[in-house]
């Protein structure tokens, strides 16, 4: 994990108190360009003390930020949207450089992030409570929403920019202060995004970054000042963050892994299904938590798995040292095989054969994951049955990637999600606020004349 400095390698800094700071870390992780294996940056493995410095900065900024009217808080987000639009190509190139996805995919990722900024600009409406007069004569009751305080997010490598924006805009628009722990493997995208955030004029300490690995994650989970943790990553780490944060009395939303199924009925538009399923399974190198990884075709069942397409040992001329893999398709995977339930997180599509739609839905039911499931059909009755019975949080009908828009929550069931309130939309507002009930009675006195 340790590395030595090389020329033209970016030294990643932490950000708190409105200033970039060099970590006291003695251990670093090399950040490599996946296409060339060239080292382009070094991420510090920040210590508990580094985390505490970022959290304390956020805590000091919270009282004034909480008292800033919601209508004023979102003005910074309006400025951020413009900056992100103006720099979308630049940011997309950085994502491609450190993550390896195509430029088009990187821009699409940023577009989804910008959508969350746009939705969070509606906080003055979305954060409103409700009230009722005369719950008993002369007594009124109302619900108001208030920010939590310091909140933190732990982001994965596969969407370096989009996933932090699932959380950051809503958190600060609701009046919280925010600490981000990006993936140590892809720190450059949010480093640049924070430079743009600086240009909005946000008060010092409202947004913060601490880079690192497991020690930084555990420090955020344990820190008594951090009120909530948002996480996206693998299921084992999601469970760890969920359990450790719960032990510290925090609220959590932890998105885990997935093994997403798509069922293809004989009446489906096969040309449409083939194109969409291929895009879902192999786009972004299969490294999307909503990527289709198991296709269930209705027909005669077969035994044994054989590679129809083998994408291993791929070499690209001029990039021989890079990390490349072409699509792989495994046909006839038994439903009982570990391949049917193991998240590969790569451009691999397994084909399972079933006799009926009920049998196909049962495959999904037996999966430990429940992120998304899709059905391709021209039958409205079959579509309704699938929507009604499929045990997954995001359902697609003739859709390969059932990714909810920013104003809907990013659902997940079973071991794909740990928590109650999801990312995005109204769920995000509820997650980043506490509701307070106020019951009022005023004594009857002579009305003063003004």
C-alpha cells in the first residue's frame, strides 16, 4: 500500500476550515490511471486525528450555518449548478483519468449529480413541516424540521462524483455541515469539485474532505460529533459501517452490493431487449450497482455454465500495461451456482433458463440482494405481476437500468441496503433533518391594543 513519490504525481490534501491541509499520514495509496497503470496521485491514509480536525471544523461552522435561512443556503447551490455545468467536460475527463470509464459515461454520471443539486434547491419547500390548529380548544400542534448537525458520507470508487452529490447538496441545504471521505482510489474528481464549491463562497467549515482508508471510516463511525453516516460500497463494508455507526448512536443509510436480474419473456421485443440488456450489463464495465448481471430467459432449462463470450486476457494496442477486460457471457448457469448470487462487479452476464415467470421471480426471491430487477415483455398483465411480486427496491419494465431520478429515492432491499431512509429526494430531506413536535397553548388574556 505504501508508495514513494514520483514526478508529476498529485499530492492529495484534506480540506477543512475553508483551507487545504496536508495530512500527517505516513502511509499513502497510489492512484493509477487504469488505462496505462501510470501513477497520477498519492492519497494519504489519514489518521483519527485528521478526521477529528475535519469534524471539529464542521462542528464550529454548524451554529451559524443552521441559522442561515434556507432560501439563502440554496443560493450557493444555484451557483454550484452553474459551475458544474461550465466545467462538466473538465470534470468528466478527471473521472475518466482516475476511474477508467468512458468520457460519455463520465458526463452522464455528472449529469445525475447535477440533477441532485437541482432538486436540493427546492429545500425551502421540501423541508417544510405541517400544523393543525385546535387539536383541543385553544391548543395548536405543529411539526418542524431541523438539521442534525455534522453529517458524513463515505463514497465508493465506481462513481467518484455522482454518489457524493447524492448526499452533499441535501445535507447542506437542510442546514447541516458535511464531511466527505472519498474512495482513496479516486480522490481527484471530488478534489476538483470542492475547488468549484469554494468558488460559490460557502462559509468556512460547511463542507470538508478527509482522505483515507479503514481508519478514517472507523473514526467517522465512532466520532461522537458526527450525527449521521451515508455510505455506498460493498455489502460486507456496508454491514460494518451500519453496525459500527449504530453502536455509536448514529442514523445510517448504507447502500450495499447487488446481483441484479432481468427476466426476458418470449413475447418481448427481442431487438430492444438485446440492446438494452447489453448496455446495462457491460456499460461502465459492469461496475454499476444497478447493472444487470443475471438474465433469466423463459424456456427449456439447461445445466452447466459455458462461456459464450470470453473477455479475459484483453490487450489494447498502445495500452499494454492497462487494465482492460471485454464483455463475458456465461450461458446455462445453474440457479444453485455461486455465480448466480456472487457480485462480480465487472462486465459479466450470466444466463439462467426458467420454465415460467413464477420460477424466474423465485430466482430473484432467493437472491440475498434486492437492488433492482427488470422485466422485458409486451404483456401488461405480466408487467403488473412482476411489479407486484419482484422482491427488489428498484423495478424496471423494458428498462435495463432502473435508476431513479433525483427526486425519487434510490431504493434497495435485503442486503443491498441497510437503513430506512434512502438517498435522494424526500428520503434525503427526512434523513438529514429531525422532526420536532410543538404543542402550544396561550392563556386567555385581554388582547392588547396596538
